[in-house]
């Protein structure tokens, strides 16, 4: 599941792991953080385990408005979503 989320105070594109591993602690979530690379392209930056207090989902993203190339760890978002993310991160 992809979403816009606030992670440690920053708004970013994330992929949330819906499958909890037996080793994962209660109240934690595995998250992949994607960085904006170019226009509508986002690439995997890093993976992290976050406590529920460090992760706030702002808006889930429907799979129909993105393309995820798993082997390249690349996400292509619809232009409207990139604009929406820009508005979320614009300090004005």
C-alpha cells in the first residue's frame, strides 16, 4: 500500500508493509521511503521500521493512479498526485 505520510516530521511517499513479520514488534511498521527524483518519478531511498508515533498516514494512494516497477524500486505517480504532494510540503 502506497501513501503520502508524515515520517518524523517530513511529508513523503511511502510504501507500507501490510505483512507483519514474526520478528516485528507490536506498534511498529515496516516502511519504504521514496524520494522525488524527476517530475513524476520517485525512487526508493531507504527502508525503515517506525513506531506508530513516528508515522502518520496523510492519504492512501490508489494503485490505479501509480505504476510501481518493483525490480527497479521506482514509482511513477499521476501528475495530480505530484502536485498534491507539492501542496502538502509547500510551507506557504
